[in-house]
C-alpha cells in the first residue's frame, strides 16, 4: 500500500527505483515523497494509515472528488518526469488536518568513471549537472566544454538540469566521455583493450518489415562470429543496427548511423522480444551465426552422469555468456537442493527457485541478460532462495529433469512442464516445502519484465513467510515440549544416579563397619590370646614364709582399681610388665610410674631385678596411657 501511494504521489513507475527510495527513508511515506519532490513545490504532510477503506489513504474516486473542493491538491505531479504521461496527472488529495513539512536537503553520491580513473562526488539534490562537471574539471583536468557526462537513467540532460528533478537514488554511477581528447600516450594499448572488454554495449536493432525497434545489452566479450564486440569497431556505448530478411549471403545485420548519446542501460519490456520467426530469419542467422561451427557451446552436456558436474558446467557457461553477476546456482542434485531449502530448522528454510533454460527459445538470451542478471533480482534470489538450474535444450536432459520432478514433486509438476512449448521457456519454478509435500507456488515464464518478476518473487515470499512463521511457532512449541521432557528425563536420571550413589555409599559404609568390626574382633582375640599366654607364663606368686626377699606391689589402673601381687625381689622387671599386660595394660600402650619420686619404670631395662629397680620391699605404682 505504501509503495502504491508513493508511486501515485511521485509519478515514479519503476518499482525497483521506488522501493530503493522508500528503503532509504525506512518506508516513511512522507519523508520519501519529500526526498523526490522539489522543495519549492512542497508537500503537505498527512497522517497516512492502513486502516479505513480497502482503497488506501486516497479513498475511491468519489472520495477524492469530495475532498478536492475543501483542500488544495499537492503539487507532487508537477515534479514528475514529463515522459510519464499517465502518472503526471496523479496527485495526493490532502485533508484539512495536514501541515506543511519543512524539507531537509538530500545528499546524493556519484561514482564517476573516466578511463582508468574514478571520482567520488557528493552534492545536494538542489545542485545542477553543471556543478558536477565543474568538480570533475578540477579532478580530471578535462575542460567542461569537451566533457560528456553519461549514465543518467532518464536519458541525456543539460548542464542546467537540477538533480532533484531527475528523481535520483542516493547512490549513482556515471561515466565521462571525451571524444575530442585522445587517450594519453602513457596508457598502454593492453590496458585500453582490457578496459574496453569490461564495458557493456547497447545494441538498438530496427526490424524494418515489422517497423519495430529492440534494445539489447551485451558485454564487450560477446562475439559476432569470431570477433568480440569490443574489437568489432562498433560505436560505444550504443550502436544502431537493422535486421531484414536475408536475400544474399551477406550478414543480416547492417550497421547504420552512430548514436553515442543513447544511454547504455535498457529498460525495454520483455514482451517486446517476440519469436524470431517474426523477423523472417532463423534465430541462428542473427549476427551472421548461420554456420554450425560458430554456434555457442551448450549450457549443459548431454547425458552427464553426475548432476553436480553438469551444474558446474552450467554455471561456467552461464558466466561466460552473461557475466559474473548472476544468481548463485546450487551445485548438486535436485534432492540435495530440496534438502538444503526445506529440511533445516524453520528459521533457516528458504524457497527453492528452479530455473529451466532452453537455448532453442528466443526469450532465453533476453531473460538471462535482462532479468536473471539484474542486480535487484540477483540480490533478492541470493538472500531468500536456493536457486537450482537445469538445461532442457537436449531431450535427454529434459527427460531426466521430468523424472527428478516426478520423484520429488509428483507427476502433476512434470506434466505441467511438458505442457510448456519451447518458445515459452525459460521457466522459473518457485517451490515451497510443506510438512507432507512440496508445493509449486508459481511458474514464471520467460516473457516477463524485471518489475513483474520482482513482484512475483515478492508475492511468493509473502506466502512463504506466513507459512514459515507458522512453522517456527510449531517448531518452538515442539522444542519447548522436548526441552521439558529432556529436563524431566535428566532430573529422573539424576535422581536415579543419586539413589544409586547413596545406596552404594551405604553399602560401602556397612561393608566398612563389618570390616572394622572384624578387625576389632581379631585384635581383641589377639590381645586376649597374648594376655592368656602371658598370664600362663607368669611365675607363681611367692609366699612370705619362703625366706626369700619378696616385694609387694600395689598398682593403680586408669579406672581407679588396684592390682596387688607379690614378686620375688630377684624377679626381672619383664615379669612385672608381663603381669600388667596380662591384666589388659600392655607396655606399648601404657607406662608404669612410681608416685614419689616420679619415675617411668617402663623406660628401665627389663632385665633389671625389682631390687635393682628399688621396688622392694613394697611400692605403689600407677598406670598411665601413653600419648
């Protein structure tokens, strides 16, 4: 709706140019209109809205008529190009609530090429063409009087032409011609030839019998028989030729008067290029290519076993014919291209554009050079489509394509392709992947224009975007459910793992307890066995009446109990130690001390007797645990 309103107000018919201007202003309708209408004319601001009647902010004819007496119409039509008669009468009716908007200066960028040099120029749109030439005279050292500034989309302009009246986009490319100035002697012939090969020629061909004129763009590397356009001597950037029915072996194209003032870019409609039979000559006779030895090589070899190799050959031949500015063709099988376009994540999916080429169709050359190589089409296809190509010139390749289409898209698509005649090619099939099947949204024939092609691609993208948003929502919901399930599964797994570890830890603890208990029992049994053996090895307790010196010892245990026993004075200290150990107090764990003076008996030599240790005739000792 914004695009239609913008074109109605400004009179700009070229959709690509209108879209560019709107994008430069972020699709602000009022700002875009102010950017192309001269400031002195002004534009009245309106609260444009998408609500209301189905006819947009302008209403129907009766509404426009009713508002005209109460509000003066905007003078946007006065700035429209005079060549657009149908659009020059368009105007924007304004409501009383509209206010005058002060227009800001708009800066334009110009990239100017002159032989091997290039100059960048930035000017306000209120400047004139002569202002650009004055800057170029300073930069290039070329007099203004000998300078021809070319590349204007509206044709040739005068030095007094205001840039704003040309409705130019922000970025522009121009070139300078100086036919009265010979190239510098320092410029080598090879560099001049290389520069000429990078140029494009506009051939304006007049059909005498049909009284029609056709404009064709060709790179300088294209050949007339074995001679390139750059070396053929024809006029650059434009040359006039005429075509008529062959009446002699002479070539069908004859050069006519030179026309160097015609712009090199052609905006000719694709419908202008009719079947070659209209000329009364065979297609191969144009440019004198009647000989079979001079025919161009096929876009795709016949009966190629590998689809990837066939597509590599197709891409190389396409670049050779039409230049490197073309869509990026997917190298691989149709199945692989479908997988790349349809079966990734919903956010990464794209439409599949299948380009079907046929060299036997007169439309192929125009469609490829004018449509498929247009920068806007190339950029749009690269961003939003997976482009796959196939050549159906040979019957074997066409049959192979039909087999692939039947396998991937069903017999209906294959039958649809069969119904198209040779002169209706090339075809561009727009395919969208769905959940259960693939759907062909559009079949674009060769007899179209850049604007129509762009609109149909954008229409397909609108349908695809709506479907993609729905798929993204479904995919997000599915991923959310799967995420919850994964989290639940992970939590359950962690719970099982924790239970397992807890159970294993408990089992280890129980096993350790059992082991410690077993060790403790073994130690106790060992101690008990030692105690019993020591107890049995002790000499009998002596009587005081035997006449030998007897020492009576009283030993206090850590628990407060007292152990009493009589020992012969000649007994070794080891016997005392064994007695204490037999009561459960081994000498390696306890020390035996005297009360006063305090002595550690366990540190004495065990071979000493009680008499030598001065533990006679009686002594009180106490046991203390070692640290």
